[in-house]
C-alpha cells in the first residue's frame, strides 16, 4: 500500500484534505485485504470503515510518517480479526453463497470462478498463514515487515509462508487433475 509521503505528513498535522487524499489512495488495497481475510463483502466494508475511523482518529499520534502503511494495515488486520470472531459460527457454505452473489452481479463469469476458487483456497489456510500470504502477495511486504506487523519472529513468518504456499500449491495441483 503506497501512499504519498507529503499527504501523510500533512494528515499527521490534522489536514483533513490530505487525509481524504490518503483515503483515496489506500481504500482499494485495504478493501481487497479485508475481503480476502473475511470472505464477506459487507464485513470487509465494515472492517475498512472501522479501521479508517481509527486511523483518522489517531494519525496525529503516529511517530513517523514512514510507518504509516504498516500502521494502517495493523489496524485493519485487528479489525478483521475482531470481525472474524463475530461470525465464527457462520458456515463456509454461507460465505461461498455470498461470494457467488457478489461475483454474479459483476457479470464476469470467468472472473467469478477464479475469485471463488482463490477465496476457497485462501480460506483453507489458517488466519496467520492467510495474513502472511496476503501481506506478501498484495503489498510486497517481506518477512521482517510482516513479523513486526504480526508480532512474530521473521523466521517464523518465513516458515509459515513456506508452509502456506506449499499447501496452496498442493490444493491447486489437486484441483487441476
């Protein structure tokens, strides 16, 4: 998630227009991350909204503008974890049905099939593995950065990432047969 450093600096001083610009830059990436973490459109929107409110509220307390992106992702990740706790009892089938409705409304059948399949494979991973894969694949974070964000040792992150990618590869290969 790349953000204009000047906007971050200005937003840290209370500039609302600068924060609005930051929001426009990061909203899509935040939503994509939340959607793949939660597998539910409405919950993803809620998590992003709640995260943005906290980001706006506490941006003045941020120590350095350089940590803005990882700080935002940590807030969003926390919101996603809270949302997942709210609906732990939901069945995987309900989530799949919701995804079908979302994708079908896009009138993009091929894209829809790929989305459903990708989501199923990501949801098969445990929460830490899914988070690590998403942070690495969507945002290009390395193991050290992910470790700081998730409060894990960077070698633990690398191990979890390797296992998660192996599981994904095995599942994808099994699907292709």
